[in-house]
């Protein structure tokens, strides 16, 4: 879908530098772009590629714009404008309205006429599928589920009974929403299942990555608020609440009943134990283990970076001796104080 | 399914305090329960909510019972009794016996008349599905598989050829049982696949969380014993044995040929290297890395909790200097001893 | 499929020790093998089982061969030869050529006559399925996908639009290839989706474990080179490149744009942050966190092994004091130098 720079500038709030009649029809990287493509510069790492780019145009900020050898769109947040322009130039295909002849839709399910139900998809009793929603091939939607307008379920997604998904969500393949939470009561060496009677409520504009799992609540609901983005292989346990516009990178997870605030950024592989409260605007760095509630916005860390193995082994061995080292340190302090005292006596 | 406290007490071994004719029909939390609901108090954290609850009744122990403002069921293990009573009041719907017209069942598969085969499910050659078993929508059962009575496979579960699952198991969506173990022989910079010729045997009363993977054995079987509970996104490698009534929380895993004892509790994100033997009654805390066999029951740990990032960075930097710090400590000890010796000589 | 030792020796480059006319028809462990089975000895741990084996034959190296009580195949790499012989004795069943009547294949998809399309599988528009390829039950192949000859997709695999898979690959259940990468631009507290316009290209002889996820590139492709082996629940983010013959064990992952070299060995649970370059022939040990590029082949580590919990807690507490300990150490050194100086003055 080709567009001129003038059109893109007015639509997305940029300033044109150079020939505003330049036409671009797709996006590309600085290094690979040809005349028909628009590229962007947001990460200073790639600044060296600007001088030699053969892109038709570039999106960048005013400072970098001075060095741009090609027509440019100048703005404060080039990556955000790039995201919007890329979506505009490469629109997702609209839903192919209708129910595929190989889908299985319950007689009392309500499917909007503009929705697309793919081959082999299954829609359970009393579920409601909104306008322009897409249910991918082989996806299984249980009973009493609500899928909002413009939401897209990829193939092989599973939504269990009573789950609610808002509007404009994107749910990738293999995602499981609403499986039972992991709740068992110990009783004389055995485990008695605690029935998981709550459900999952997902807000609007949520994206959920491939093979991520979100369990239903025990009595009340697990809640994913508006604008949350979850990456692949994330685990959200029962009764968790993830606050609006929080992002969680791949392989992160939150154990039961933890509440995560709004606009948090959870790095890859970060895990949180259960029953925590994390306030708004917290960032956890890659692979942290969160064992206590956080009441102050800010950045929290904790993982130890890999080193050459023999060096690592020495540090790891000393780690096991840390308490002994601490004792030796204290003993040294006492002995030295004694020595100093005696010396002072001497002097 | 409403019941009186008298009926529940006699069925589940509790003592009634207050009006035994009180009728309850569902479970709820202390904070949200109304007159028709029974709640419970097991975690002292929630004791403050007891005084103001509007529940019809509460399940709790004798000590807490004294403070209960409503009719109560008194017992030693309120959470276990709650689990049973919740299951009784909210029974899972019985299987809808029969094979859905959109299922694909091999001609020589044997499906019990009382079993439910969902839409789009696939049952392979010679497989046997037990009485009252449920095969969810889109689940794929390979050839020569055995699914025991009263076992429920959720939608989109995959059981590969020759897998055996016992009775009363619950397997959540996306679970893969019996995929090939990760076995390759190195040969001049390439990897030769070692065929995985064993299978997986799962006992009775096992529950397996969403998107968990259990690989088939190389020559012999991978074994999950009775009563094991696995959470979501757990990885069980080939030839592993998980002992009866062991629980493994989300994102934990065991590498090849490790044997885990009975009644172990494996925290979220815990991983074990291969070829270990873990005895019965071991608990591993959240995110531990298990690299050695454990021969003594008890609790084992190891993860470092996240801290405010600048504090963490200082500790992490010092960690890399631990061996040097140890050397400096030893040197100090020697020098101080020298000083003390000389001083002694002085005195 | 029975064979004599003479036949196996000539086919797989071994030397026969003992009766070359011995016939074996299956593989088994040293401990469980009967007369009809061939076993192997590669791990010295199992050497004790050699003396008492009742196997029909054993594969081992020349040193161990001296102690073999049964006819033997002598070679340099017994595990690799075992892998080949096991594959020979237990061949995978050939594809059942044809499209199952319960599959949904787009009218303009091109499926080789020798390929097998399982029940409930879905093949999208313009996709091409190679000779003898197998598309498992319920697998969903998008539009414009290429699946090479002899590649096998297990049930419930999802390949999104435009993904390319080479020849002789094995993809296990639940794998998702080509879902959107996790790309969002922050803009005034919200996240704007960056469309993921690249795809995924997978080479020949690649194996991908159950429920592993490989995201499509943002603009260019995510690439998995020839001979790569990925275990279960692995995460490969957008724009990553995994070099030829690299193996990654379960629950490992690489964040966006990281490039992993050839013949690397990535242990279970290892994670790499984004934008790294890892050279060829690097090994990362179990559960390492990789935060920096690696330019030297070798072994890199870092995880701290679990200990008895009270010991661990002491070390972990001291870890938080490491910077303070370091300060105290430096102070001691200064004070002791002072003492030593004064003493020298005295002497």
C-alpha cells in the first residue's frame, strides 16, 4: 500500500525533510532497503548505516536527521512512528467473514456475521464471537466464552469455559487460557484437588505470545488488564492480576495470587513467587527471582552473568564459603583491634 | 448442588458449630461470600476477614472456630475439607457419552460406551479409551495408547504412540506426552539421532498442567507414578521417573534419567540436571538448580532474590571478585599472625 | 528387522569380535537385553553391567571390548554407532501416502503424491509439501509455507504463513514456528505493536522439541541453520540466528537478534539476552545467564547449585553483604599496613 512522505507525515505527526512527494510502499532495514522502502533509525548502534543507506526515505529524530542522505520523516519517537507506518504500509488482511465448512460451532453459540471461524475450529455452547474477530484453524473455544470485536485467535489456541477476552487482542498459537490453577490441599501424604471455580478475564488490546499459559482463578478470576503484552512461554498462575500496559518477556512467570502493577516491565525469565504485590512502574531485569513485594517504582535486578567456566567455578566455590569468609573477616577485625590497642599502649 | 452443614459434616468428617440445618450451595472467599456460600479459613493472613464475613458458613480449625461469627464446620485440615466440599458442591459435569460426529476414530480403536470423544479429536489405531474418559476437542491420541477410566484429556492434548495413562488423571490443554527424548550422538561435528524407542507410563490420579512436556524413554519408559501433580510448562526428559505424590510447580524440569522420589515438592522454576537420584520427601525451593543427588530428606535451596538494581550490581560485581577476596583474606590472616607473633615476642 | 553382526559391522564401520553370524533384532540396555538384542557401552558408569549382560551382542570400544562376555561390534564411537544401528533395526514407519479424508487442504496447495497429510490437518493457500513429508494430525500449516522432502511434522504443530522448513526435519507436537516476535514501541505509557514482517527459515536435518517456539523476524528472517537440534520448551526470539549443528537443551532461549555460532552446546535453562554474538564452538553450562557476546570458543558457566536450605540461606544473606565485606577487607588491609609500618618502625 504505497504512500507519499507528505501523506505519512500528516497522518502520523512527523515533519518532512526533503522531497515530500517521495513514494514508499514497504519498510526495510537501513542496510537492505531499496528505493521503494522506508527505513528508520532509533538505536544509535545502527547510525553508521545511515550514511550508506539506499532507502527511499528514513524515519529519525531531528538530531540524526541532519546526517540523513535521503528524504526523511522527522519526529521525536522514530521507533513508535515506524511501528505505525509499518502497520499502515503492511496492513493485516481483513477477516474472511464466515464459518468454514470444516469448523464445529455449537448451535447456540453466537458468531458475528463479520467474524471468521477457521477450518477445524471448535466453538462451544453459548459462546459469543464479536465483530471481525478471527478464530484460527484448529482453535478450541469452550462454553460460555466471550471473544471481543477485532480480536484474533491464532490456530490451536485453547480458551476454556467462561473465559472473557476483550477487543483488539492478539493471541498466538498454543496459548492456553483458563486451564485449572495448580491448587491442591495436602492430606496425609496425598494431594486433594481444589476445584478451580473462577475464570480468566482479559482486557482490550492485550497480546499473548505462543504457548503461554494463563490459569483460571480458584474462586475469583485471574485478570489481565488492558494493553498488557505477554511474550512466549509465559506462565500466569491462578488469581494473579497483571496491571494495564505491563509487558512480560519470554519465559517469565508469576505464581498464585501475585498482583503486578501497571506499566511494569518484566524481563525474560523473571519469576515471582506467590502472594506478592508489585507496585506500578517497576522494571525487573532479565532472569531475576522476585521473592518480596515491591512498593517503590524503580529497577530491580538479580542474575549473575555467565563467565568462562573455570573462573565461574572458583567464584561459585567461594560463594559456598561466604559465611565462613565472613566469620574470618570478623575475627580478623577483632584480632587487629587487639593488636592496634596493644600497639597504642606501646606508643 | 445445595447441602446442609449436617450433611457436609457427616460426609467429610467435620464437627458442626452452630445451626447444622444451614444450607449452602456454593463456595466463596471470606470477603465475597453471601448467605448461600460456604467459605474457609486456612491461611492466618486472612483471619482478619473472619469477623466481618457474611458467608452462610465457614470451614476452619477449632482454634479459629472460637472467633467465627457464623455457623461453622470444625476440622483439623480446613483447606483439605474445603477442597472436598467445593468439589461436592460444584461437581464437574459428567461425560457426554459418545463419539462426536466430527471426531476421527480409527476403526480398530476401542472406546468405552460411557466415554466422551470431543469434536475434532483423533484416536489412533488399536488405542483403548476407558469408561467415562473424556478426550477433549482437537486432542490427538496416537496408536496403541491406553487411557484409563475417568481420565480427562483437555482439548489439544497430544499423546504419542504407545503412551499409557492411568485412571482419574487430568491432562490440561497443550500437554505433549511421548514426544522423542532429546538424544543425539556426536560424530565428527554432527549429531546422529538416537531413536527413542521407549514410551511413557503415567499412573493413576495424576494431573498435568497446560503445555507441559513429558518425553518418551530412549529404550525403557519414562514413568510418572500415582498421584503426581505437574504444573504448567514443566519439562520431564526421557527416562526420568517421578515418584508417587510428588508435586512440581510451573516451569520446573528434570533432565534425562533423573529419578525423583515420592512426596517431593519441587518449587517453581527448579531444574535438575540428568542422572540424579533424589530421595523421598525432599523439597526444593523456588528456582533452585539441582546438580547433585540428594540422599537426605529435607529442604534444599538456592536462588538469590532480586534487589534494587544498583545494590544488586554491586553484589554481583563483588561476586566475580570472590576468589580474589578470599586470597586477600588469607594473606591478611598470615600477615596478622606475623604481627601478633612479633608482638608476642615484644611483650 | 533382524541383522547379523557381520552385516551391521560392514554397514556401520565396526569390527566384529566373536561370532559374526549372531543375529540381533532389537536394541536394549545392558541390564535388560536378552539373546535377540544388541546393547552398547559408552558411559563408563555402566561398565559394571557388562560382565553380567545377557545381550546377544554389544557395541563398545576396543578397550572395553576386552571385557565383553558376548559377541561384540568394536568401534571408536560406540554411542554414534548404536544410534545408527538402533535406527536400522527399528526404522520409523514410512509415510502412508495420501491426504486423509478429514484433512483440510487449500485448493491451490501443492502436496507431493508420496506425502502423508493426517486427519484434521490444515494446509493453507499456496503451501508446498515435499515428497514423503508427513503432516501430523491436527497440525496447522499456514499460507505460502514450504515443507521439504522427508520432513515430519508431529500432531498439533503450527507453522504460520511463509515459514520455510528444509528436508529431513522432525518437528514435535505443540511447536509454533513463525508467530509474531515480541516487538512493541513505547509511546506515552502505551505499547504500539511493531508488525513482524519477516519470516522463519529452517534448514535441513533440524529437530525441534515439543512446545518450542520460534518467532518470525521483524523485517528480515529468523534463521535456524542445518543440523540444529532444539529440545522442548525452547524460545527463539525474532531475528535470532542459530548456527549449524548447534544444540540447545530444554527451557533454554535466546532473545531478539542474538546470533549463535555453529556447533555450540547450550545447556538446559540457559538464556541469552538480545543482540549478542556468540562465536562457534561455545558451550554454556546448565542454567547460565548470558549477558555478553562471546568471542572465544570454550566453556562458559554460571549457575549456583542448590544446597541444604539453612546453609544456602546463610550464603545468600552474605551475598547481599558482599560489597560491605569488600569494604571491610580493604579497611583491614590499610589498618594492618599501618600496624606493620609502625612495627617496622619499632624494630
